[in-house]
């Protein structure tokens, strides 16, 4: 079973940048489409971006042009470069492998991103 560990979150001012990492232990990461998700207080978890095994990407409209998802299969790691952050981006960010309306793996602890002046 793959275990996921997210890191890289923190407190940043509006307009700032952060780079999140998702480290996967165990086998199977390189064979799965992966995605970044986020959950803001009082809201449901939502998909932020997805990346296929070959590197094709898809973004939610609210992050297009600001966030970039990437992966390094040799390192079993996925990244999310977040630029021009807004207060609306404040949330706990998670990674997982989407399948249908669900996910493959047990959720990790996530990493908190707080955008505030």
C-alpha cells in the first residue's frame, strides 16, 4: 500500500509562492494518475490539479495560470508550484491518485497553506 506524505505548506502573503511536495512510499506511484486536492474550512475537498503517468496535466479553473503540477517518477514524488497565491487558496492540501469519483490510497495528513497579509 502506498503511503503519501505532503509537505511544503506555510504562511505566505497574497501574491506569494509556495512549492508543495508529495512523497509516496511503496510501489505503484509511477503507474497511477495523481492529483492535488484541497479542503478549506467548512468546505468539501476539491480537486486542484491532476497529472497522468505520462505527464499530461489538468487544472481546476480557479488555479489555471497560477499553479503547476509536476511529478518525478524516479523519486516517487509529485509537486505543486503555486504562484500568485490568494486568500481563497487557504486550505489543507492533499495528494492522492484519483479513480472515478474516489481515490486509490489512504489520505495523508495534508499540508496547511495559509495566505494572509
